[in-house]
């Protein structure tokens, strides 16, 4: 099931979906040439969330096809092996 999420701050808003953690919309507030505040979407993408599933499978995704599932992957942090 496709779910949509939004992170908001006073000057920006990021919309993403749970399908590959795709960013679907990134709105920023800035001043235009007349000095007026306006909202601008800085992400290239589809108009509807469902289109991300139908289109290119990695378009807009912040996770690749491995999704951090690398066989025998490990790292060391503060002297401890994970």
C-alpha cells in the first residue's frame, strides 16, 4: 500500500512516499524578483504519487535496489564491530 508523508518547517516542505523513499515534492519559500514570498517546487517528478510506481523504478528514489541489504555487510563504531 502506497503511503505519503510530509516533513514541514517554516521555510520548506518535503513530500515523500514509502515506495523507495521517493521524494515527490520539495517546496521552498523564497523571495521572487519583486521581493514577495513565493513557494517553489525544486524536485523534478510526476504529478501524482501513483505515477512513481508506473514510471522508472529508481526515479526520485533515495534508496537503491539493495536498500541497505548487503550480504555480510559490517562496520566498526567506537571499537565495536556491527
